[in-house]
């Protein structure tokens, strides 16, 4: 049975299907509207660094054919074939989008969906309607993204402007007018003969039933088993002479973007993303082709003459140019770090309220309501007794909320049915869909015989704050951490309080100051997170 996703829902592809040869179908329509449905193959910086991975009507497949445009079939306005194990290593995300070709707004579209079919069976579907949008002319429907393994996210994020604006957002440029190339047919191996009775290929989408149904399952690739729609509307849709595509230099392919400058006080290498959540702060986006990336605040840009005031762009002064490096970052995800200390949550994605620490909102956009979130009488008693009380507010509505507290480094930890233990003092915000409770750590090395922490479980995101950049260590039989510096650990780890206090040592003045530690044990894959600061 297909899983029904809501906006913001995510899952590992391996949890949906063991296959890697997938059919992606998109259905979108509106009165008097025509649509361009495309797939963007993006690099680690979510930029279209290679225009050969912009798959649209004029470029129906990638060089190695890991992404192919198949055309309209079985009720789908457009369909794709995606072979995950053939996608090159430099492609980290596939973003499926729909844009209006001509006049119109996304609020005019009727019910639509994006779905994934594997092995002849629909495994996931994300449905949307025009009521979720306003004046946007483009929408990012869903993403395949690589985060240790390939995953799928239902995005449903509207985007102002049409295909040109969307292309520029992904780092491409709009080419000059040129005659449209004829649309290529789907790969012959996917197209069974008309009215063939042979079974569909193992990769193929499900065969259409004998009696027409709404919606119809996707047939095998290339040609639906049911009567295929006439190709005339598809050709008319793309008859406009203007083509939107990334512009390559005259000499050949687009060179890779220049590496971002190193943060202040660190060697000149881009920071590596730790396994724990996301980077403390987002990587500096690559500069457009032919331009120089801005230097971090407090450093002189390379090549700028000495004596030029910092903050003045090399290409000329101006307020817009000076503020360009600090613009809002929008990635189409529910949680987006704006820098090391500022996190943005889009409440329009996922439909789940957010619980955040009281007073942590620094600004917001849209219609957002903030209300007090009480813990109840029993919750207050437990919180006061264990030191794990959280003063929370509930954020609901349609808009974006920016969260920060005391300049702490923020990390978004996405849970997919697993769990993590975090001290309540280190939690800034989390999705209300997550279950949280106080967990006791057994031990006899300190007065009271126990420590306490908060345990989060379920599907959602928790924002953890740290003092400085943390370090992630695997759990081994000899892993110990100071209880004042530990931030979080995997909930499957066994935690034991270890004390080095001895009666004979106490008979002498002074001690090391490291008398109580936490010892961690667990199977491979468990971890701890430690910050360079003691609370």
C-alpha cells in the first residue's frame, strides 16, 4: 500500500522499497494553464554546477541516463525514470519542480500529486491542491536527497517567478532564444508494443487495469497499457521559442564553483559537515560564474587593494551589494540554518506546530501565532525535581520563524523513528510530533544516585544548541565524558555514572576536579556529542 505523505514528510528510500530503479509521476493541471515539469540535479551546495543535469523537455536525459524524462502516461502529466545507483557522486539532490508556462498562478491549480512507483507498485504519494499556494508561479514538489543514504522529501514549496527565477535560484542562467529541440522518445526498452500482453519489466511501473480507474496506476515505462493521451497538447505546451537553461562558457563545460573562504581563525579549507545533525552554520554559497565569492566579515577579500574599507564590494559600492552575503537562505526544507547561530523553520511545511524555548523568536514572516505551552501539573513536578523543566511556546500558522538564543551554535537533528537523549538546557526547539520524556541515568557515584536527561523519539526534528563547535565520538567500551560537557547521545547507548572519588584520596587536600564522569556502552553505530565548554 502506498504511503500518503504530507508536506515536510521525509523517509529513506530503503524504507519505502528495496529497489533503486524508480518511476516518478507528477500530476498537475489547472483551467487554461500549461506546465513545465523538470528535474534539477544539484551538487552538495544545492547548485546546478553542470547544466547536463537539468532534465526538461529540451534535454530529456542525463549523460549516463540515470535520470530520464518519459512523458505523459497513465494519468500523470509528466513522468521520470530515476536509477539511484547510477547517479554520479557529485549529484546530491534531485529536485522535481513544476512551473507555469505563461500567465497564471499556482493558486489556480486543481488537486495534484507526485508519486513514486517501484517494481510495479506505488510506494509513496504526496498530494497537494492550489489552496496551499497564492501568487507563486512555480512549486518545488519533492526531492530525492543524499544524506548517508538516498531519501525522499515531500516539499510542496511555492516559488515566486517562473522557470527562469527557479533556474537562477539553483545557480543557472537563462539562455538566449533558440529553436526548441524536438522531444525525444522514451528509451525503447521501456516501451512494450501497443496492447502487448507480456508482463512489464521488473523495474517498470504498475500495469494499467483493464477497467479505467481514477487515478490509474502507472504502466511500464514509455507507453501506457491504456490508451495514451494524444501528443498534441504536450507539443503545444513547449512550442514557445524561449528556452530556459543554464549558460555554459564558450570554451566548454561550467567549471566547479570556487571553494568558500575559511572562517576567521581557521585554516583555508571548507569546514566538513559532522555526522551529528548539520553543520554549525551553513556553507557559504558559491559565487555565480565569473564573480568572486564574498569574504567573511572581518577579512579582506582576496585581490582587493590594501586600504579599501571592508564591507565595500569590489565591483562597486551600494547597499544591496553590501547586504548580499547576509540574505535569507531558502532551501525548500522545513528547517534551514541561516548561519551558525540562527535557525529558520517554515511552518507551512509539514503542518506540524513547533515547540520552542520561550523568548527564542528573533523575527518571523507571515501569519504566525505564539501561545504558551504548559507542561501540566505532573510535568512541572517532574521538571522541578529533575532539573529537566522546559519553558516552551507553541508556534502555529503559515509563515517562517527565526530562532536563536545567546549566540549558541544550532544544529538540526532529524529523527526517523530513532531516538536521542539531550539535556533540556541544550534544546532550543523541536517538532510537536516528537515524543519527549525525562529519562533517568542510574548510578551511585554522586549524591542522589542518578542524573536525568530528556529523551526524544519519533519522526521529526529537534534543534540542539551548543557552546562552540561540538565533536562526535563513537561509543566504545572505553568512552567516558564529563557530565558537564556532554550535549547528547544516541538513546540506544547504555549510560553508567563513573566516579573516581576514593576515601583514601579524600584524606588529602585537593583533587583533580574530574571526579564524576559518564561511561557509555553500546553496539556499533551509537555516538556521543561533546561541546568544548562545561556548563
